[in-house]
């Protein structure tokens, strides 16, 4: 197979996963956006976390809310929990890596916040634990995962499970899903503000 054919094959695989999103998944994305917009209107915040490529997605999405996505607007309260490397390394050293997100959730999350835990497998111990802890603190917990949801499925209030078990394809869908979420939240807040 030529290199160009390999590129085309990768593109087709990515497109196929996105086309396989069910109506239920699309409705769940809309529900996540509604919850996020309501939280922001109430002065609450959005909290994102994940490991590896999912960490990159978490900080990317937090930045879209803090800066802007498509509309000029005031900054929206959003934070990614892995961006303070001193906190991450200190917590990992003193308590174990699985506690990195839980400790920060306990410090930052308040009732009414919306947390987004991102794990392609759905089985990252730190993400599962942080989602569960956020719920006990009164936050609305959303999990972005791959097919089936793994252990995150029972640790969250709302599951956004991409219909794939291939990590690259799941990650590509997660950022698409995140961008859709950003757009829906911006639109909702702008409509309420009369913009």
C-alpha cells in the first residue's frame, strides 16, 4: 500500500467512527452542553482532567472556554487539573499517581460544578476515582471514553462513549466532541445574554 493510500485509509477510519455516533451519543453531548452552560450561568466552573493525550484534550478544551471558541465574549471559568506540574508531581510523590486528580478535585470542585474526566479506555484509575469523588461533592460528572465506557460508566452522571476501541480514533472523536460542546455552550450563553 502506498503512503498516500495509508493516509486515505486513516482518514476513512476516523470519518467512519464519527459517522457511527448514535443519536443517543449526540443527545448526551447536547445534555453535557446544557449542564455546562447552566453551571457557568450560575457562577460555577468546568473542570477537565485526563492522562497523556487526554490531558492534552483537557487543557485544550479548558483553554477554549477561558479564551474564546468562535465568539468574542467574557472568559468562562474552566480549569485543567494537570497543568500545575508542581502539584501533579508532589501529589504523585506523596500519595501516589492515582490520587493526582482526586486531591485536586477535593480542593477545587464545589456543588454545581461540571467535571469532565477523559479516558479512552474508561479504566484510568485516577480518572474513575476523581469522577466518583466529584459526584460526592455535588458536581455533575461527565466521562468521555471509548466504546463501553469502562469503569468510568458507573462513576459518572453522563457517559459520552465514542463507538471505537482504537485509541487514536477515540481521541480524534473526543476533540470533535469537545469542540461541539464549546460551540453549544457559547451559543447558549450568547442567546441568554441577548447577543
